[in-house]
C-alpha cells in the first residue's frame, strides 16, 4: 500500500548525493529489484516481514544534474563529462557558464555546491567558495567541499529536508564512496566530538553501526575483515547529523567500495552490492524488531499510542523523551498523526516521559526486550481550564497597542492588545507573562495558574539609564578575550569561533540614581556549545548581583527584555563567555544594549504636551527595521537647540532631520529613506548637555 500513509515505521535509503559516487545508485536500484523479485529464498521471508511492518522509501539519487556530468552529456553540440565531478551544478561564480575541470584527478571545479555540506546543523563550519583542500596522502580536491551560500540554499537539499520533515523516518542509510580511500568502507554515524562528547543516543547508534558492520565484509576480507564503524568527529553541515538532531532519524553514512569507486569489473560491482544489501537488511530489521534469520536484529524498542484519556482520540505532537538519551541540541521527538511514538533503545532500564500542552505529564520506567518490541500506550489526562484576565493600563497619552507574550514550556503565544484587555481560557500551568510596547517599560511576571486569575497591570513610559549602540568600545574595558566592534555590533571575537582556552570578559560601570526596578534590553544573537559553554551578562553592584546566562543557540538577531532589581548606587555591566576547552561556536553579537528604568513622569490625564520628561531621551525608531518610512521620537526636559541627523557606518552624515530650537516635551520626526540604500545607520540627537546615539535598519 505504497499510496497509503500507514501507522508503520519509515525507513529511508539515499543512494547518491555526490555525483561521482555511483555505487550507491547500484545498491539502491538492486534493493528495489529484490523487493519486487525477492530471490534467493532466504531473502523472501525477511523482505515480506519488512514490507508488512514498515514503509521503505528508496531515492536512488538526489543529485541528477551532477550525475549527468559524470555520465556525460551533449550541451550545445559539445560533449561535457567529468567522471570525478562531486557537486551539483550551481553557478557559484555567476558567469552563466558551467565551470568545471576534467583534467585533474578531482576538484578544481569552480561551480557547484557540496550537497553534504549544505544541511543546517553546523553548516557554518563547512568550506567557503573556492577553498583549497590538500587532504592527505597527496590527494587534493580543491573547491570540492563548498557548503553553499546558506543552509539549504540548494533545491536538492531543500527537497530532502522537506521530505524528511514530512515523514519523520526512524532509520536511514545514505550511501557515499571515498575517491581518496581515506574513509573507504566505513560506516559513519553521529557523533563523537572533541572531549569525548557523544550524541545523546550514542549507545543505540553505535551498537546498530556495529551490527551493520558485522554483515558487510570488506572487498578484500582482510585487515579489516568488515566495514569499520566510525563516530563522526566533523561538524560541517552533514546530512546524517541534521537528520538525527532535527527529525530523530538515525542515519548512517556508508562509504561503499574502495578508492576504486567506479569499477568496470561487473563481478566486483555485483559483489559490492550484495555485501552492502545484507547490512541494509539488518538496519530494516532493527526498525521492525525482526530477530529471525541471518540478518536478525535485536528489538530493543519502545512504542505506543498517546491518547486523550477522556475522548480516546490520538494526540499528535505529544513530546516523548528518554531521560537517559536526551540532549539540548535535539528537536523534540513528537507523536505523529496516529498518536504513535517509537524510540530505539538498548539493553537496560530507561525513563520514558510523555507530555502535551493542556495535559498532565506522565513518566514510566521501561526495560526493553531483545526479542519483542515493548508496547507502552499512554492516556493523558486533561488539565483543568482556568480563566486568565489582564487589564493593561498604559499612560493616558499612549495610543499604540501593546504586545503580550504568554509562554509555557511548550511555546510562546504572541498577541497584539489594542484595547487594554485580555481574557482567555487556558490550561493550568506555570506561565511567563511579558508585555512590551513602544517606549514603555516592559512588564514581566510569572504565575502558577491554579485558579481563575485577573491581574491589573499599570505600565509606565521607559526612561534610559544607559544605552549602547556600540559605535566603538570607548565606554568599555576588555578584561580578557578578543572583543571587538564590527559595523556597530559588539562581537565576542574577530575569528569565526570564540577561543576555547580562556574566559572572555568585557565590562562598563554605570551610576544608578536610586532606581530599583530596571530592565536589560538586548538586541543580540548567540551561539554556544549546548550546556557546556556559557554566555552571560552580569549586573555586579556593591549591594547585589544579577546574572543572565545562555547555554544554547539562537543565531538570529532578536530583542529580549530581562528584568532585575538592585539597591546599588552603581554597578558594573559585565559581558562574558565561559568555554570548557573543547567544541566552540560563534559566541555572542550584541547590536544594542540598554538599561531601562520606569519614568516618573507619566501623565494621568491630558495629551503629549502634558508629558514633561526629566531628562533628554532618544527613543528607538518605530518600526525597525523599516521600509521606507520610520518614526523617531525624542524628549527634551527644557527648551533646547537640538540637532538630529542620520549617519552611515563610516560616520558620514546622510541626512539632517532637525537643526533648530525646540520646546520642552516630546517630539516626533518621520524619516523617509526611499533614496537611501539598505543598511545599518546611526541616528544621533545632539543637545547642549548630552549626545545620544541609536541604531536603525533600513531594509528594502
């Protein structure tokens, strides 16, 4: 029933990724043939069991354009062929011509992207365009490992990605071959990084790799007698690591054949195919728990259906974890549309955890069997529904909507509130409430919702105790490390990754004129080694200390408001990175850092004219980023001559917006950037007493 989506484990075979590595095509085509015509007889029973109990998907090639280069093709009357071509045919140098070099043993092809460097997980560590590669044993393959312009920039990897996300395969093999011979006849799997840092499911993955290895003899059959299982050490946008972390699919990269990866000996080709198929059968048997015959595999699997205890309907997207095999780099393993989950295990006892939004979580102790799958169906009980009401009072001269961020452990709901009122019926849980608005001091609260709850929230305008758009580091002291500024952004180091041997620390002192409740506003991105390395911002006062820290990854610029209280009349802002000496990432970049306080001058009645600030203020433009018009608001505590101008990153004035005497109070200027190119700019308010700098982004 290939046209039906059934409640069965799904197994994927990718025959060819790299154009020159054609043995995988032969292996997968023969696999299809054997499923259609199972012979000899000892295959028959096993293959019938596989087809009855699983879905097997076979993709002989996902690089057809590259394969055409290897086979040869007539283009505009010219015969184009390169039997050592590896990549796809992406026009990297944008000259409209397919540039390749068939005069060398390998490499030197200016065009093309290495599809097995184009996946999102650890993509950044792959090669850039036209990087030379000298390999080892005098084998050179320049330009062969280009990662592409961005993760999943290539149609081929986009299709595989979408296919994998749609189907959530349990197991997979991706066939490759090694022209250099350096990794020939190996079974490569996720992972063993520096410092002995292994993948969370390493016991399962490594034992299955050994089982596959035991069934695939090498071409010579001597030293080593079988394909060698190897935990990967590289972090370069490979498919098998992405499949594992993103979808939960355990994928093995099998280097089929020797350095003679395009043999013309038919007997050798057939022999290579047959030897590899036996390992593939073992993998499929592991997926269905088939422990009979020459290719038998241990069952060691827990599976079941998660349902609503009241309705008995399946719950899709319930989160299933094994405590002993979980990690922060793994996306959640969720039930499918049937409510089904499957987790491969090994010999031992494990803790199974199941949770879903709106339900009570449950945990079980599981001791799997080697001869049959362990079935653990789960009925989740609905949590009580409670009413949450928020009455949001903003200053009388504030007319914009506010944004409500309501978060639990599953997700964050973001809502625009324009009438000052929010009411909803939501499950009992622990929630974080954040409310933000343009030029308002953000609101933060955490509640355990165990009864109907109504909150009245008074919001005030925000003042700025400190604002740093990082035109330079003149306000900061580098205590340790390689901190720098790049085009108005603080960077933790000028190299790609932070140093692994020392802590990096940057600091600045701030005087605090009797404010207790403050908010740290960060426009930033960060990328740390999960749970081993730490980025932090610390508020170090003479009376108290607050530390905000991150041990995961969010490499997209985003704004976050972090709340703290202090009784210190001055404090030091310290930004730092603490590494653990192995496995480094890109660190932290901060676009803007501000310390916000609650303004004491919120008018209870009246309009803008009744709002009299107690200091010079330049607010963040809105919207930001923008195209082409944005609003810039500033406040004056007294009548002053002011200048407001836009500058580019070189310090050149782009446009003067204001240059005159202005009355005290709040002022707003509209800027139309339709004649200016996209980019990052500074806007500067100059007054007789104070200059204030902020940053904006014009995106067309």
